[in-house]
C-alpha cells in the first residue's frame, strides 16, 4: 500500500483471522488489515499513482492473455501445524487456477481468505511502507513458496522480479528469493515465461 502502515505486534492465542475481523469492526473507517510475521499491518488508503500503476499492471497481464491476473483477494499462509502464518492482500497477482470447490470451502472456513498456494505470482507496490514489502512480505511470499514476487519499489525507484523461493529451515522469517532481476523504474522489467515484460513507466515520479 502507499502510506505509512500501522504495525502492531501480536501476542495472543486468538487466530489472526479472527483478530483482523476485530480490527476491521473496531475501525471508524474502512481498512484492510493484514497479518505478517506476527504483526497486524493496517495500511491507509493508497494514493493515485499507487492504485493507477497497480491497475495498469493487472490490465497488462490480461492484455497479454494472462486471464487469471487480478487484484483485491486475500490469501492465507499456514504453518506446518495448520495455524495461521500470514494473511496478505497483494496489490496485484496471478493465480495458478480459478478457485475450485475446495478453494471456496477453504475460503469459507477461513472467513474470506483463499489458500496462498493459489498464487503463481504476487505483486506489491511500495511508497512510504517500503520496508514492509521489501522485508516481511517478501519473506512471507518466499516462505509460502510463491514462485514469482514482483516488487515495485517507489522508494528506491527500482522494480524487481524475484524468483526461486527458498526456505532454508523451519523459520519463515529466514526465507528469501534466490534470484532478483532488478531494473530502474521506467525500464522494462522482464518476467519468466509465460508472463510478459512489464512496463514500469507508470510509477515514475513526475
């Protein structure tokens, strides 16, 4: 998201799925909280450049024939014991598949969150919260085995295509992507097949 997020470490036995519902119900304004590395993240509404650029990327994928590109859905990652590891809402994504009956049952059981193994590609666009997307969220997507992580880093004016996720042990905070293809904003960002090369010019500062 585009503005400074509120991050609250959580020490509770409450399932994070229920915890985020509590945050949403208590907020006087619409929020879409996420849960990453033990903290609740409550980013404010994104600005125009953030939203416009993310929409353009999603449309670019569709124009290239990638029909399962989208925005707005939330995904749940689980620990090996089945407990909630993370709840994330990518700025844009590509799915491996259309939701199956099993996926919809999972979503119902987890109160609106789809399984993260549906993601073939996750994308985030930063602004003042660049440390969230370059740190905890990157590690979370890698730990969950999301094959491709596209990061538009407006702070460093760079775009990244991260591939080859690695989880060296049992600690998801140690996960990383082994390959990072990096370009300056305004340059085309190559993605692995079958995805198109991305136009990053919409994110250039005027």
